[in-house]
């Protein structure tokens, strides 16, 4: 089915200065704005697809529009059984019972600079699933993915609060490790990279992958060598029960915490004695909202209050995934570009920001792209999701997490 851009869509695109790109373009499925057609995935969830002429060639967009005012609809984090693991969006969606979803945050995908160090697959930024904190953010210099726009950081998230409103926010780790005589701030939680000189906590959420990667690189250089000054202490039932000179691997018992220190953090941990009382505290603190988050995932903002962030790259084109917020937080718009050869040139991040605004987003957020860009949705009457876009690096890539859309409708 072919539809064309409506009058409202042309006005929105003209306001963005990109009307000349899209005027008269034939769109497959639905137009970026003003269109009324689309496939209903579930009540309150609509899927559309359309062509978007971009600077380096035509891109093809796949879009999920989610009505958060519908009480039958909710959004949550898709994730494997462990932070240090990966799975496809299709597999995570079906395992969780989601009706649709897209890929999420950038993640630790390679360790070519650290031969012999196990790749964790863990995501870059904070992650909250069903109100439960899974992890905090790595230092800015340790992230995988394109350069961050000015003024953004690995702590940035898009999420949905317990009030069912979507928001952009930033989340800091508030935590400490304390003994009866001393206390140090916690530098990380289930992260593949810890700040230099810090102590990080790993819980059962981390999984069984090696914790060595957490002591590699520096706050500004991901490829810097791994630290040679490390130490690890296992805490169970409020007491230190084991210690090791190097970070280990293997599942962590529920209720236990493994503390990994590097440099000054390692020196502090060496002072602990087996049997000594140790208290570990951690939580994520949102910078802009007092409303608790039910779900949050990392990435970086590209649109705030209807305006693109200064310094967005308008030159480098790629296959992208993005999430937008419209209708004062009551609508979530999820976009994944197609990676088929005909569309693989994709869009620049500045073009993505403009497209998300044309779709009705007031705020928008970039997620992982390239071979990770994935959008899945159930076809009418189906009990499992199907892949709607073409991955640029087929078959479907296993990723760290994603955004899942769920429906309580029968």
C-alpha cells in the first residue's frame, strides 16, 4: 500500500527545514506525520513503515507508535538472563511475552585491544527492568559507539516512570562500601568498566562472565592496558568471606556481592579480613525526576524540547535505532532503519533527530545502530514476533538489551 505525506506532515517537515527532501515522496505503509494508516499490533500499538529520502540516499524507516495512556499497554526493558550476556531482540521479546520491540543500548561487543580478555556483552549505560536496577553506567571514555554529542554522557537514559510517563533523564550511582572503621564510595555496579582507583560491586544480575574487563582501560581511554593492581572480595550475609588477587568469573550467589577494586580501590579492599563485617549499599538516582522508574535504558539524547542538540553529526550516515517521546510523555515512538542493501546508507544522527521530530517527538534518544538495529512485532493473530526490518549484518544480531512493548489485551 502506498500513501503520501498529508498536509500536517508537510507543515511539520517544513518547520524542520527538510520538507524539500520529503515533498512528494511515495511512502510505504504510512507517512512520517499526518498519516492514518498502519498495522495494529495490539490495542494502543501501531506499526508503520515508509521511505525517507536522506542526504546520502533513500532510507527506509520502521516505526512503532505506543499509546501509554492505554491501560492495556506497558513498556519495559528486554534483557537476557544476565547483564553480561546477549540475545536477539526476537528471542528476548518472545521469552518475555512482548508484542513488539527494538534493540537498546550500545554494548561491549569486542576486546581487540585487550587480547585474552573475555568480551562481556554488557551494555554501556544504566539499566532498570520492572523497577529493579540491573546496572550503572561506565565512564564516558569506556563507551562503545559513536562520539557523544556535547553535554551528554553515558549516564543518560530514556525511561518510563511508575506514572506511565516517558522521560529523558540522567542516572547517577549512589553507593558505598563500609566497614565498622571506614567507608569508600562505590564506583560501579555490574559494569564492564570501572573508574580508575575505584571499587565496583557485582551481584547475581551480572551472570557468570569474567569480571577482568572491569579493570581494563581508563576513564578516558578504552584501549588502555588492563590494571596490574587489582583485588576482589566476596561479601555474603554482611561479612567478607573470600578474597583473590585478580577478578574471577562464574555465577554469583543470590544475595552475595563481589567487590572488585583497581589501584586505590584494590588497596582499600586488601585491608579487609575474612569474617570482617562489610555493608554494601547502592541505588540509581535520577537527576531530573522524583518519580521512580519502572524501566530505563541507556543511549544518548538527540532532541530536547523540540530542538536538536547542538553539535549533532550531520555527515556520518548509518543504519540507526531511536526512541522518541510525544504527547507530554504519553506516547513512545520507536524507530529502526532498514539495513537492506538498498537502504544501507541510512541517515545521519542529525537527520534522525529531524525525523523523530516530524513523527511527533518532542524529545528523542539514539540507541545502538548498525548491525544491531532491529525492530520486531507480532503479525495479526500471531503468538510470536517477526523481524520487520532487514539487519545490515544478517542474521539478527544478539544484543545487550532492548525496549519491549507489552499488551494485556486478549
